[in-house]
C-alpha cells in the first residue's frame, strides 16, 4: 500500500514536471498480484500530497534508528583528546605559572585586595 502510494506520487510528479511527454508506466507485477493489492484502499488514503510524503521520508532518514554502541562513541571521542599547552610561563613578579600575554591571577588578586590597582 505504501509502495503503491509511492508509485502514484512519482507518476504525479513526472506528469507535473513533464506534461508534454507520455506517462511513464511502471511495471509492478508482484505487487499487482499480491493479496494486499486486491483490496482497494480508499481514495483519501491513496492520494498523498508530495510535500507530506517528502517531509515524512526526510524525518525518517534524519532520526537515529538504534543507539550508538560504546565502541562507536569512544571512537568519535578519540579525536578530542586534551592537548598540552605550550604557552605557560613563570610570572616574573611572584614566580607562579601563568599564561603568556595574560595577567597573573595571584598578582592581580593580591593587588586588588591591597588597593594597589588603579581605578579608571
């Protein structure tokens, strides 16, 4: 029933895009002889809008069907390893480690609490 609706949508689409050319006949002998094909669906369920069909099909493709295994999750995470920093230097004033071109946290806090920083 779903395949029959799909064939009908393709026919309608081909007729809309190429109205000059003759209609394409799809050969589906196994479906025509199946017991489900003998039962005629109602016209409302048979007519499916192309936009609805595309939205439904894309929503099915976008969702994960199964949960990712632990191995696959770890493989994805393997490239996100921590990298060592190479821009750590010693503060010339207090001797603690700080990032290059950054203020030393301990010196900055010490100056702030002692009131040695300038207010702008």
